C-alpha cells in the first residue's frame, strides 16, 4: 500500500486581480500517511493559498496533485467534492458550526451528506467522535451555547466523522487561548499517532508548529526550508 497521503508537483498559482501576481512558485511537497505537518511563514507568503490547492477546493493552478494515490488535477467538481467528503476533514480558525443545531447534529452533517450509512449509524458514530474529544455531555446542547474551546473540539469531531485519511487545518488554534491550543494540539497528535491520520496545518503559532513531526517553512510563494520535529525555532 502506498504510504504517501499527498503529493504535489510543481504547484504554481497566479492571482489576476487587479494585476497578475504569482502566489505559488513551483511547490513540490510529499506528505506521508500519519505524518503531522505544519506549514508556517509570514502573512502573505502563500501558505493558506497552498492549503486550498492541496484540499482540492481551488483548482485554478498549474502542476499536479495526488491524494491517496489518485491524481486529482483535472477531475470534475463533482468528483472532487466526493473525494473531499471521503478523504479530507477540515478544521478552520472559525469553527463554522451551525449555532442553532445541536453539537451532535453538527457532527452528523458531513456523514449524512455522504449518504453511506443509516441515520442511526451516523448518529452513533458522531456521538463516539464527541466522546473521543471529551465533549459528549454537550451532544444535545446547541453549538452556539458552548465555549470557544469546546466548539473547536466539536468542529474537529465533525471533520473526523467520515474517517478521512487527511485532516487539513487553517489556523486551527488561531482563536484559542493557550490551554485550549494545547488540547487541540494533543488531539491532532493522538490522531496522527494512534489512528494514522495525516494532519496538514497552516499556523502562525510557532510553538504549535515546533511540536509537529515536520515544519514546512514558506516565503514569497516558495518552500524555503523543512524542519524535522524539534528543530524548528522561531525567527
């Protein structure tokens, strides 16, 4: 079995408004299954743009992208949506939970959309994910009533409900205090080590990055350095 979760070759991207500007310059990146990778760099270096290309949400680029051995470049939007639903879980800086829905219902939504399991099976699976993150007591509460740290844990449970092979985070701890940041980091670490899930997180938090398996450092649309666990230091 191929142990590469994601492979990007020569990813190049331009923004054309108001003037043409190159934001990604021939990015090559290989990420293994179960690896926990942080992407860092100053604002405007292209890291979030890269994440959106890697997640298949942005298809306007040059180069090729493979996810779990499947070449996704050039596939139809419907096909990409299916791959995203099955293989990728998203965790954003803002949790994007539906505030009037219960936590349980929020977590169920991606699995109901996938349509592979019965409502009861999805409900049970969603509850197990909440339990895994220690927020099962909140299952029937409206998401809008939870604290920020709890909401982000529910958002991670939702990202995991379809058992994706890759979890992508865009500033996943950007809105959290240090205690909750640590909880979220530990959850990610557990997911990569115990469940062999691949984590790719864009972050401004250098302490968070330094504890991941590998740090990809970007500047001006290029990867300028790779740092192994424990070797990345704040600039």
